[in-house]
């Protein structure tokens, strides 16, 4: 079974972007680039929501090279870019099927509605955060309200020279009742 990782950079007060979508506060260093490069070798699929896709496309990255790119959306009606596959069906069911298939890991990019649905659907296996030493005060929240608690277990932590901290948590999946 493939591992599904929700990965994102966030401020210390848990925002992934300013209210206008700005991420000028992100600190990209050689140390972060090396970590990111190692992580990208473990995945072959990226799944993102429409809003995350639109921000990436505006910044010149409509698709990530070397991986299969999916955009989950209930409002888009056609593929947003040639190297991107549009998913209009239920995102939880789609990612659950991807997870059962063959391949490397799956990265869920961004945050918001897609992440909340996937957490509640119990398909995310781990959370990877790059916590930046900044308090934005407001913006786009890292997590949206969910209907249940998601229990996590710290599996890795690494302070970086720029003051950021990389954190990885394993999701403690709910036990399913025997049929």
C-alpha cells in the first residue's frame, strides 16, 4: 500500500499563506532544497485542490515534473493544464483507490478543504510540516474545521539553520470494526 503524505510549509501561527495568497515569508534554503529533493524521490504522485493548483499555476508551476499530477475540483470542467489530470469525483474515494495501487508515495499539496476531507476519510498516513519562524497574524489557515479529532504521533523532527523546523507525524488511523 502506498503512503499518503500531507505536506505543507506553514507559519508558527498555522497559516499556509497570507489572506491574499502571498507566500513571500517562506524561507527557501539549500538545506530545505536537500530535504525536499530526498522527499520527492519517495513519491510519484501529487494531488492538490483547485485553489492550491491556481496559486501554483500563477507562480509558474502548473505541474510538477517527474510525477503524475492530479487536481481535485468540483468546479473545473476541463483539464487545467496538459500535464495535469482533473479529478471531479469524490476526492476521498479517488485517493483511497490510488493508495491501494502500485507505485511510490502520494503527496497531498496545500491545505484547506481537500486536506480536511482526506483526514476525515482516513486516507492520509502522515503529515510533513516545514514550520517557519514567523507569526502572520492572519491568512489562509493550515487546517480547516473537521468533524473529528485526528491523533498523530511524532516520527521525525529536525531544526534547520534558518530557524525553521521540519516535523513529520504519523497519523494514528481509526480501527475499523470487523464486518
